[in-house]
């Protein structure tokens, strides 16, 4: 067998073994991902990739880099995107997804979310899909893959490699710039960037994020809070509503509450309205936080007149959840609401105290 014939045979065998032959990209292949603002600070931008690997980014709002940026990626990465488009049957999907179906069959419409547009041109065909709500997971994965292939993160936010390069280049930011970068990093829970900013002068107690909010109150994870505490963050600072970081932690992962309690925040402290963190955790259905607060001596019988007790608020949350089951489950939510567990914990502690 000649060398050429051998190479062809090996290629055919490889294609058969993998189950598919990679089709060449047509010259007109072009894919665009666009995201709009929302009720908040959702990044608004678009990024396009063509058949030759040319990347064009345009940042519009709530992004680190506004305006147009260009780059180039390997054609093999573009081909991988094209294969993903084939696998999910992009051209056969709906043109828009704007609502979700409730358990009773009705359609639920939600406002103030960002809109995501995905447009593909290939072999003379063109299709654009609007993803607002209820899109299939395969489309979500394609959106994520486009961002990853184009590496849009470097333009949207401050990653650790970019920050290190800025520092090497002699970066000399103002106090307000450091504060804003720290705020963004805390929102994204980007712990490496949080640590680096603190090491380079960001104030761990800078209370200028509105309503007296300090960086520690913005921490969404125990790792972020630990970095702030290590840098001198004060866990006892209060915002304009009289609450410490503990009151914000009741709607986050329980490990954050545990860290703040160990840092010296009293388990039974009250905000300006007289509510305790235990009350707020019970109302939020956060059983892990309730358990940790009770373990530190929080009083489940404490009531803010004329308001309800913690267990009464949890029962109301339980009733509401049963009447209106949540149609959406966020896989990235910091905790799972469990009013049954909250009620059991509170009632168990009340019974134990009454028996003493």
C-alpha cells in the first residue's frame, strides 16, 4: 500500500471511529453573541467570530473595556463552535424564548432580565435566536462556549492575569478606582482579584457603595470575606439600616455566616428595625444559617413587636411556597430554600429551651 493510500485509510478509519467526519467551514460562517443590560449591572456587549478566526468585540455598558477590540483565534476552535451548532440543531430551534411554563401549564413572563441574541450564518443560511427566558440548556451551553472561545472575559471584567500585568506595567490607580474594582470583584466573587487589590491598597472598610455598605457586606462567599477580614475588614460595621455583614449573609451560603460569627459578630444582634439575623434567615428559608445561629446561642423566641417571630415568618414562607411553587431552580443559588427544615430547627430549639 502506498504512503498516500495509507494516510487516506487511516483518516477514514479515524472518522469512522469517532462517528463523524469534520466538515470544512464554509467561507460565510459567522457567529455573533450579543447581551443587553438588565435591571442592574448586566454587561452589554457583542462578540463576533468568522470562519478565519477573526474576533470582533464591542463593549457598550457595564464592561471593563468599552468600544471595539479585535483578536484572532485558531480555526480549529471556530470549527468546534460549528460542530456544537450542528449538535444542538440550531437552525431548528425556536426564534425566541421569552417565557417559561408553570406547573399548571400557564406561561410565566418575567421582566428586567438581560436579552441574549445568538446569530449564525452558515452555507447561505442565517438565523437569529432571542434567549430571554426558558431557552434549552444546549443553547445556554453554546452561548457560554462562544464567550470562552472568544475569551470575552478579559474585556468584561478584571481577571487576575490582566491585573498582574497592569501591576507589572506600573499601574497607579486612585483610591476611587481601587474601590470600584474591588466592588466589581466582590460582585463576581473573584477571590484572586479581591486578594490582589487588597494587597495593592484597596480599602477593606471603604463604605462608599451606597447605604453605608462596606466591602465585607458585599462578600458572597466565605473565601472573599476571609480575604477582607485578613486585610483588616471590620465585621461589626453597620450600614444605614443598622445591619452588619451578618444580615446580608443570611441569604448566602452558611459558611459565610459561620465565618462572621467566629470573627465576633453577635448571633443575636438587631438591625435598626429590631430584627435579628435569625429572624431574617428564617424568613429566607436558609436552614444552614439558622442552624449556625442557633448553635451560637441565637434566641428563637425573640420577637420584634408587633411583628411575627422567626418560626411564624418561616411558616408564612412555607405557606407561600406551597401556594406558589417556584418554577425556576437556579443551579448557582448559594443555598436551597427549605422552610420545613427551618421550622423543625426553630421548634426543636424552642422545645429544648422550654424544658430547661
